[in-house]
């Protein structure tokens, strides 16, 4: 089988299944799914929803899909849902963790039996055998149904789209640790992503925003696993500091029709 994912064990408890999207004008965006190797194994998101992907076949390089007990859907955008239906088939004991709103959105397109669903709200916990996962709403998000969680045993924070960063090159997007990204590139990419993915952040109360970020920071996570960022082991202070800057970062304005036509013209043969 041709492999499309880069797979590595980031910590004793967490495997990363890495893909990417190359976005003209933005950069190379990591797209990660994760396996938390708990007593009751947890798969966090399931990759891109494109026809060339076979998430379950790739997952089998990490864990027998039949052993998966929980599939945590951070939110039902198509860069998070690629392998969910096939994984539910391959993992007959697994339940899909989402919110009432998340299930409603996902259910508009896909049929999932209610006995396979587990509804969990921010502030509630999930027992996965040898540890407790505390559900939370990340500081930045592009969907109102987004959740992440803190692994109370290992200390890892799974933050969904929060901390995302379209990096300058595919090589940077695919590295094993965010510590290898040049500091200036990382800061600029985080601010760009915050503006593009969570444009509402420019309208937040500046007096309350530090408390919002501080609520996550006070959890003192040992690592941050974001869908759209290389793993952050040890969590450098710069990640939090840039998140605090997000409301006052540069505003993202996407290409308009004239820019699209110019780009398309550049693809035409001479």
C-alpha cells in the first residue's frame, strides 16, 4: 500500500498520523490525527475526506482498528472526518465522542446509530480505563461545536484547530516537533491562522482574552497536539504568548476573483 501519512510516536502514549494541505498564499498546513494509547485506545479525528485516502489502512500500522474503543471527533469539518465511517465499521466496539451539536451537523450527511454515539460536553470527563480525559473548549476554534481534551494521566492537551499554523514549506509542516520551526516563522504562521480560521477573535474583549488563554495555560500541559501544528512537547512559552496576541494580529483577507484569475492564467501553457 502506498503510504500517504507520516506516522511517528511522539510520546509514550501518543502516536501522530500526519498529512498536510498545501494552500496557495498561506503555506503548508499540517493535518494531524492521533492515537492515544490508553487502556481503552482513543483515536482523535480521522484525517482528510478525499478519495485518495485510506485512513483505516494507515491506522493499522499503529494499532489494530478492532481494538479502538473511542473515536473523539473534535468537530465535523471534512479535514477531521475522513475515516470515521470506515473506522466505525472496522472498530465495532468503538463509540463516537462528540457533542449534541456536533452529532447534529455530522448527522446531516452521515447516518450513525445512536448506540455508537457518546455525547460529552466541555467540563465533563471521559473514563478510558487507565486515565480520565477532561473535555474542554479550546480558546480558538472555527466551529461552535469544537471540543478538545486534557489527558489527566499523561498531561497531553489535544487542542483541535487551536495553535494551528500554515508553515512556509512542506518539510516544516511535516517535522516531528514544533521546536524545530524558526521562532519568527512560527509566530507569523500562528497569527495568520488565528485570523483566517477564527476571524471572530479580533472582536473579543481584550480584558477578558488573557483569562480565556490562561484557563488553558493553567492546566500546565506536558504536550500540545493540534490538528494543524507539529507536536509541541514541553509546550514553549511562545505558543501561549502568540495566542495572547491573536486579537491584535494582522487581519486575513483572502484572494478575490481578480487574484484567482491571475493565478489561473499563470497555469496556462505558453
